[in-house]
């Protein structure tokens, strides 16, 4: 198996770690004590980036691996890299203003959907044409 899906997976987990650390930094900066999750709107945007990234990881990681196994590890990794770029753009935009999160969300959502739907097609084709 190609090492590229593993590299993309580790990169996605590092990205998630960074956005999680950003929540802690924002808590201190905007004086939002634990366990509070509301208060300063700037803090709330940082928290939403972390929460939404976690929500998306639950779809992304299985999609990446299933696509890599049943379709192509190279193309799975390319789509996975696009997902990571999209999540970075999403975070960068959302940190500035909620209205700026759209392009990053679109990039990551589209690449994630291609991974999931491509996986489904690849699995079905492997069932129809077993090797």
C-alpha cells in the first residue's frame, strides 16, 4: 500500500491538533473560562472551526482510506490533500469573519464527497468484478 494516504491522515490529525490548540489560545485571549462555550464572538468562531473540523474528520478519514483501497491511493491522497487545504482556508476565513468561511468549506466538502461517493463506486465495482 502507498504511504501517501498515511501521510495525508497524519497531516489531517496535525491540522486538527492545531485548531484545537487555537481554542485554548482563544480562551485566554478572549477570557472565556472552561467550560464556557459562548461569550466573545471571536472566540465562538475559533471554537466552531475546531468543532466543525472534528465533525468533518468522522467522514473524511474513512472516506480517504476506502477510496485509497478501492479506487486509488494516489488519487485518494490528492483529494485528501485538497480536503486539508480546504480546511485550512475554512479556518483562516472563519477566524476573520463567519462570512469568509465559504470557499474553504466548499473545497473540503466537495473533496470529501468525492472520496465518499468514489469509495461507494469502487466498492460496488469490486463486488461486481471480483478479482
